[in-house]
């Protein structure tokens, strides 16, 4: 417990430990729940002792009135007493939803949630949405910041990752160097040192469970194994109706070209299929009569949604860090909150 900062806690969800920090909002806005990406703690949204809170996302989101909950998954880091190499995407979604539900109960919040996934935590968007639904919580939408969905990750994204003696996966050789270059770039873009290299390595990063890598590898019965069937089921990429609407934010830095290239189109595919299966097909099964005019109107609406639910902003994979990026992301969260309401209303009107 000595490794925790003030106001941090270790909470358990579905039997797994999570480093969490809650920030109260004002009014009756939905709870915003953040999940971090590969190798990172949720501290990437609120910093560390001595850092400027204005350089981090939690400050700007709560300033807009939203309560904010950063929920970390269990990595190999001193804040945790145990490691959990068997931890899966389904475990991640269940754990995060259960912890969010507890905070909603403790603080008397409403049952509406807005999710934020950064980087590899895009993989938890679907299982988190499913788990929230089973607990009576409604995910209004889930913002993806440079977020990767639960697809099989291209081989170039995992080169250099290594298994550790604790049966976890280390990204130290494969990704830490790039991560630090990106933070240095954000430091320059913001005109100040937001995080030093020593503080970054000490407070933010650690080894991850293999099931979060995006490959077919799992850890079961005390050993690593390849199981494409179980991994595909855990990912659930093609379970389109189980996704919420997903607006996306991606950067423009040549240091991190992957997400600017693939994010918008990948999530546009998923959102389009979600709307087709979860809105159109269900309404048609309920008696909605598809006329030529209604079809054209619906197609026009769908064609415009990728533009309405995506934003390209200055910065790299760490664009949420630093005053400029953190404030910009919070502004976009508020914008997408309004836009999703409009989109749902338009779809409802067309299909009525």
C-alpha cells in the first residue's frame, strides 16, 4: 500500500485487483470510466505527486462536470502484490464494469456511463459494454483515443515483446523506447516537461498479461498456449450488436503512424455494422417497413457518421497528455456526448 498515491485505491472486480482513482464531478452528468493501454496504469490520466494536474485528462473532464474514474488492469508493477498472467479481455470488461458499478452506488450516481479507451484498451470496449448491460448500466458511448479494437494485432506490433519469469509479457525492449520518444514530443509540443523519464518508468509502466496482446496466445493451467478458438471468442470482434457507438480521436505524428492510418476506417466499419445489426435489423424484425425513401435517408445518415464521430488532432499516441491535448480531448468528449444524442435521435426518427 506504500506505493499508492493519495486518493488512489486498490479495488477488486470479479476477483482481480485494480488501481483506481475517482474524481467527483458536478451536477448529474454520466460517470466517465477510463481504461489505459498496453503496459500503463490509469495514472496516465491524472499524473503523480508533484506533477501539474492541468497536464492530465482527469482535471479537464471533471472541470466540465463529469465524474471520472480511472480503472487500471493488473500489470506487474509495485502497486500490485500479485500478478495475473491468465487475465483476459472478458475479465477486463467484467472487472471494470463491476468496479464502476460499486462507485456509482457509493457516490449515488446515475446508471449512465461514458467509456474512454486509450490504445490497446480499445479491446475492452465490447466486453465492458456487455458487462455494464448485465449490471443495469448503460454505456452511452465509448470514446477511443488512438484505440485498437479486439482484432488480431499485426505481427509488427508485437516484435520484441518478451515473456518474463512471472509469466507476464514485457514491452520494455519492444515499446518503451518509442513510448518515451512520444512523451518527449508531447513535452516539446506543450513547451514544458510534463513527465521526466525517471518518473515515467517508475510510476506508469509494467508488464502485461498475454491475453491483452491481441494474438492467439493465452495463459492457462500454468502455461502459455496458442488457442485461436478461445482467443477469438474472448475478442468477440464480430459481435457487432454488443458494441456501443464509438467516436474516435487519433493524432498526426509520424512517430506513431499506425493509428492515424487505421483508426477511423476500422471503427467506422464496426460502428456501421453495430447500427445495422442493433438498430436496423431489430426494427425491421419488429415490423418497420423499408421504403425506398427510408432506405436512402438511412444510408445518407450512416455515410456521414464516420465524419461526425472522428477527429484528427495534433499529437502522437500520447496526445491525451499535456495541457493542450488533455483539454482538447475533454472538449471533444463533450462534443461527442452531444453528437451521439443527435445521431441516435436521427436514426430513431428514420426508423420510426
